[in-house]
């Protein structure tokens, strides 16, 4: 997915296409890995000297709410973000714990688990969230 598509997603979510938002998306497009606010701040501070860390936090949350980024919890229990190529369809992501590359997993087989929960807990399942990690094809 190119920058034009992400710009369209920003517009669809009534978020202004600002140089800061574009720059953050650009860093994710360039690296293809998951990153935390501080890593982004470090990569952008020369290009955008007025950009503060709190703004980076805020933009990451905005982009997450728009579906452009997905959030996960790293080993240090801190939040990381990664770019999502297909914000509209339900799917999952695979993260390599070694090189931090994030790949799209356009598949979900949750139904069996969902039925089990509904039957055994007599509950109604409304959403789920999977954090899948391991070693990518290059790192394994
Ligand atoms: Zn995705
Ligand atoms: Zn890897
Ligand atoms: Zn799923």
C-alpha cells in the first residue's frame, strides 16, 4: 500500500494530512518493523526539530484509531506500533521477535474457539485480538 492510500484513510477519518502524520507513516513504510514512540521520535527529530515526544504519542494513537497502525505489547511491556496494509478487513499480524518485521496474516480461524467460549461460558463473544510472534522466514 502506498502513501496515497494512507492519505485517503486519513481523509476518510477526518484527520488532516499534516507533514508530521505523513512523516510518521513514511518511517513505518520505510522500515516495515514495529516501533515505539521513542524510536520514531529519534528517527524524525532531525527532519522535524519541533516535533516533541508527546505529539508522537498522540499521532500514533490517532493513526491506530484510523486503522493505519496496529498496536502490540513488546517484551518490555511497552506499546509498539506497526503499519497495517488492509485496515478494513478483519485479519491478524505476525511479528518476528528477532528483526521486528511485521507481516499481514490475511486469515482468521477464530470461529471454533468462539463457539467453545459461547457454549462453555454461555457468553457472547464480540471481538478478539491475537498477538502472534515468532521467527520470520529470514530469521528462523
Ligand atoms: Zn494488517
Ligand atoms: Zn525476522
Ligand atoms: Zn481474527
